[in-house]
C-alpha cells in the first residue's frame, strides 16, 4: 500500500489583494471585510482579511496534487476557522493521513493551514476517495 498513516504533504502560499479581488469576482462575495481597507480598519481585525474559503482551497491543492494526488475525489471536508489570514501573509497548508479504509478506497486526512509563525488559521478533516491504494 502506498498510503500510510502519518504520511504528510504541504504547500506554502500567500494571497495578494489582486487574488482576493479575483476570488470575490468569481464567487460574488464582495464583503468589505476582504476588500475595503477603511471598512476593515473598523473591525476586530483592523485590516482586510483573505476569504476563509479561498484559504481552504490550499487544502484542495495539496490533496489533488500531492497527497493522495491526481485522481483523488473529494468526498467531504470539515473546517474550523480559527484565526484570520491577511493579504500577503505566508500560509502553509498541510494534510496528514489519519486513516486508510481499504475496502472503500477512502483516506481520512487531518487538514491544517498555519501562518509562518505557527498560528493555526484553519483546521479540520477531509475524506477522499482514491483510484488505487
């Protein structure tokens, strides 16, 4: 079996204001907390934050490109949004295999996005189906 409990993969990325704007345009989510510096100054965050769902897309990237990789089918994802991510802030998305269910070809993954200082931004679990174990 090529997948083992404890196996990990990760990527790093930061989101620019232009990427946040593009995401807002694609999804229609133009909440000023993400896009308007003056509005965001008056919030608990003090400056614009990246959409949480945009950040969580990094998990999908790791799953689809690295672990389990190409051909993986996302079956479910639990997410807990713990801390904000700001424009230009370096994020690390990591997945770790928690369980391999051979008879269903499912893999259960711990999913975490951290800032470069270790602060957790998003944590959760994913279930994916793989082509082969």
